[in-house]
C-alpha cells in the first residue's frame, strides 16, 4: 500500500548537518494530529539491494564489517542511490563492486522504509538471477567484506538461529522467498 503524503508543518529548523552519505536535521514540527515537538531525522537518498541467486540455487551474501554495531553482519549486496541514478542502476553497479558478479535478469520485489522512526530512507529490492562472474571492480576503500554463498535453507536457518543479519537483508529475503521457491528446490 503506498504511503499517503501528509507532511508536518515546519515551525523551526534547529540543526542541520550535511554528511557524505546522508543529512541529519532536528526540526520543530507540527504533526498532522496537531502535536508539536522537536524530531530528529536522517535524510537519505535511498538504497538499492539485490538478492542474488546463482544458477545452482545459492544466495550470494556478504559478511561485512559495520563500525556502528562493532562487528560483522550477513548482508545482501546493496548501496546508496547516487544523484541522477535510478535504483536499478545503483544495484547493477553495486553487485559487481561487492560480489564480482553481474546479473542479466532483474526482478523488482519490493520497496520499503528502512527505519521510519528516524529516517526517510527507502530500500528498493531486486531479485538478481542469471549471474556471471565479472572482472572485479574496485569498491569503496572503507568496505571490509567477504563473499559468502549459502543455500536459501541455510540462510533461513541462520536468520532463525539469531545469526547477525541486517534488517534490510531479512526483509528482502522474505520478499524474494516465493520467487526463489519457484526457481529452486527450496
């Protein structure tokens, strides 16, 4: 269901910070229900994510170091949408940079807010199939990751066992699950 457009009334901009990947603001607002207060918000251009599925039915994941959580998470390849770039263009670039694979078949599987309590970021998720290895493209220098191949059943078991998996990856896996089931023995 699409979100309705109900912007709050901006009463006062108190703090604004422009960062490399996102902006941060603290504003005094009047909400549609007439409540007033100060709210913090991370303003983000959005991200695109791929659920890559190999011809032999395995998922391509990354075990990536994330400084904010002080450790490594299992994640699907994803990236921030750059200016003048569509989500599809973003993920085509990111999957090559992060995994060393390119996909020829892309299926949009959903769009969802990542953390709507404090951010306006939306994730655009795609199922990527018909994968081919490509020459590695150098990614960002701050990316510390390794490629991990798992069957869908192994990955679901890891999620249910409480392994460190990020939320956008879990959500996208379950959006992709019906399509994966049609393409594999899962």
